[in-house]
């Protein structure tokens, strides 16, 4: 028969095994890497996720291995042209060497403080070598790459890899921005006035040339019309002369009929002439001869 003491000892032994087993197991998540410490000294680094074993008296520290954010407060930087810039930047980093990270900075909060100082120093070094326009417009992407390289090189001693550095905003201080805005506005207004003056001058030149061309074209047209009219009149006179030479009476009759047609317009004709005047000679005698010219009948 088993004594009660034996049962208690067996129960305590089983409880001890459970406790030792619980203290010897630990898990590593997908987003973590773990440092195993023995009396405060690192003895192992586990980066593979899953269930792992350690000595019961050892402890573990989990360190994040995801990409972490570093928000840097805005600060003033002096460019090479002595202009002050308000720069708002941020960085992305990850812990690539957990043991060095633990031995150098120990925690993410301490790492952020250290990286903030390094980032500010890199910003001042890189942006202080170029002028304001280069930072704001020309080589912003290239400058961010240089800052990332310098920060990554300095952060490597802490077991940190800098993934990216971005300048979110780089502007002049508020009081300087208003002055620059006013100056740019004045320059644009001056350029607009010059463009309007040049346009007005060009328009006046075009208008003057068009007026001169119109005058020349009208003069040439009038000249050509006068020449054509002169040729027509000469031809008409030649035809009249030929007609007169062939039959003087018919020519006189034709000219009289033309004069009647031109002179006796309908609804607007007023003549005060004697009926026996020379103008109406064909009204009294179809031959156009007056009574004095008509020979007496035998």
C-alpha cells in the first residue's frame, strides 16, 4: 500500500516538472525577434517564429522587426544662400541586428531619440550645401537619398537599417513666405504689363500694315479701273466715229434716241423747252430735220 507521503512527493514532482517546462518554453511571433538573456547577459538571438526552448533560469526580450516610423518635428535649416527653411521630415527604419540594438540603445524609444538627433544633423549637413531653389524644386529627391545614406551609415552602429527618408515639407518661415510671395506677385505683374505692351505694339504694327495694304490695293484697283474705263471710252468713241462715218443721219438719230432715254426718266421728268427746239426735232419730223431744212413741196 502506497503511503500518503509518497503521493505528495509525486504530486510535487509533477508540479515541479510543469513549472520547469513552462519556464523553458517561449514563442517568437512573426513580427518579432527574441534575445535570450542569462542573468542579464545575452546568450542567444532567435529570429525564426515558433516555439523554442531555453534554460528555465534564462529570460527573453522581444524586439520588433517590422518597419518602424520616426516622425521628426519641424526644424529650421539654413541653406547655402543663407535662407532659412522650415523642414518637416520623417524616416522609416527597421532593426536588422537585435543584439547590437539591445546592447547600444536597448529600446525603441531610446532608438527614436538617437535617430532624431542623427536625422536632424544629416538634414543640416545635406541641405546646408545647396540653395533654397535646389531644396524646394530641383533636386529634392536626390537630397532625400543623400540624407538616407548618411543616416543609414550612422544608424548601422545601433543595429538599425534606415529604409527611407522623406521631406514632407520644406518652406520658408511664414514672414519670409509672405515677402517672397509679394515679390513674386510684383514680378509677375511687371511681366504681364510688358507682355501687354509688346502685344499692343505688335497689334498696332499689324493694323498699320493692314491699313497701308488696303490703301495700296484700293489705289491700284482705282488705277486699273480708270485704265479699263479709258480703254472702254476710247473703244466707244472709235465705234461712234465709225458709225458716224458710215451713216451720219442714223448716227444722229441713234444719239438723239439715247439722249431721250437718258433724259426722259419715268415719274421724274420736268422739261421746259419749246416744241420746235432742236432737242425735239424727231418728235415733229421722223427725219430729224427742221422746217427750214425741209425742202418746199413743188
